[in-house]
């Protein structure tokens, strides 16, 4: 007869506290994410409404990259500079009225120089006005799952209705890297010269030997100093959004400290590859005594380094599993627990078809159970 069973694969639970060291930061809104697994390493008011300032420009660039990828735009295409774009204040690419600027130069003007004028040129080139382009930006935000975000312009110019959250901006950063690997390299460029004016990338972490390769900073009086950063070390990529620092210096030092903490305190651990057999599940009335239970997707988890020795992986399933079994059917559950993370549950699937015994076989098994019991 069926009974519930749990098989412990490995891991010993030890006494003592686990988890990463607490992080102190002067930022008001923060989220730090492991790119590969999506694990959240640290968060602080990550869903709180905030003003994204020039981090908005990541969405303007995203929509440009999207057009380039689907072939409706090329890097050599040109957009005309309107007087409105030329007059825009704040950080500038220094385009001139009436000039026709290539898409590639505009990308660099946006992501390297943080040009507000460049964003308006793009908005007017891709839509009828900056405001209508902002509506397209908001629509794309919803498609990406950015539920807290509403755009009112293409640059992040102050507007009380122009809001986002740290989590939403992290979603945008991750989507940019995943969706457009062929264009993401623009975010790591340190300098760009346009109209004989050379400007450096405003991302301070790009100039430090810490693996940073993007993305964007922002500042307004209302938002404070913010940054969205991607950094990669030894094959691991972290995404950080931190906003509300009180100075340029605090943003640079605070961003570096948060990234370093994520790499230092946490690590990825590959547990299973796609299609790997986790264990053999016992069957009831099957032509085979067992069926392999496999994991469909590769499984890598992100946990505090201090919790590695306390990691426990277990299996739960109703034993034995009645035949017939179809390959791909869910027959068990993999559970992963460690200090510092919520328990992870992964379905395990039958790795083969197993037919049920015929009438004579079923009768023989029933007699065996009556004589010997289920324990033999």
C-alpha cells in the first residue's frame, strides 16, 4: 500500500546562525540580484515608489535595441534634431538643431553621456512626440513585468507622475542584458566624443577594477543619487539598483560596497544538470520495480557561503508510485533548504514509460503482499 516517504540525499544541519552579513547602506531603495538564478541577495524598500531620474534612459535604449534587433532600424539610420531636443537642459550630448544624427551615436549619447537631448531625438524619431513615446515606454514596462513604473518622458526629467521602483529597474536591466547581448556593450564604453566634446561615462563603478560593465546612473533633487549596475566576476553576474544616496561620493562607495558584499557573502552552487537522475522511485504493479526520477531543468542555487555546510536536499513522494507511468509525469518533489533562503521546491519527473503488470502479474504481486507484506 502507499505511504509517504522522504529520502535525505546529503547535507548535515549544524548549530549556529547562517546567512550573509547584514549590509549597511545610505541608499533609500536597494535591490541586489543574482543574474543567473534570480536570487535576491539584499533588498531595502525595493517596491517603494521612487523617481528613477536618468536611469529612465535604460528604457529609451531598450526600445532602440528592440527596433535594431527586429530589423526596423539600423545603426546607420539618422534622426533629425528638433529645437525642443536642442534646448533641453541637464546632461547633454550637444546635438545641434537640424542635424541628422545616427542611431549609433544617439545610443552612445544616451548610455555614455546621459544626454537628455539625445533621448528626445530618439523619442521624436520613433514616435510623434516625447509624451507619446513615454506611453510606449510604459507599455513596454508592463510587458516586462515592471508593475510599479510609469514614464512621462524619455529622459527621467522631473515629473511627479514619472515613477518606478528598484525592483522594476532591476527587471529592466536584466531584460536588457538577456534580450540584447549584441548591443549591451555600449553600456561599458568609458568615453564618447560628439561635436568635438569628449565626455566620460557617468557610471563610477566602470572605472574601478571590480567587474562592472553597465548600466546607468541618475540624479535629481527629488530622487537623490542613484545607479543601476551590472558586474561580473568568475562567470557570476550581479545586478544592483540603489537609489537615494546623498552625494556622488556616497553613490560610488555605497554601490561598490554592495556589489562586493554580494560576491563575497554569496555564491552559486550547481546541484543537478538538465535530465539528470536524482533517484529511483519504487513502483507498485509496474513491469519494472523502479523508475528514474529526473529533474527537467539544470538546477543552480544561490545561498550564503556560510550556509553551504548546512545545505539540506531532500525528496518527498508517495511510495510506491502506482503504475502505469508516463515519461514526464510528476512523481516526486525535490526540496532544498538552507539558512538564509526560503525553501526551494522543484518537481521531479518520471524518466521513462513503465507499463502496468498484466492480470497474472498483478495477482502474483497481491499474493506476495499478503504473504510477505510490503516491507520485503
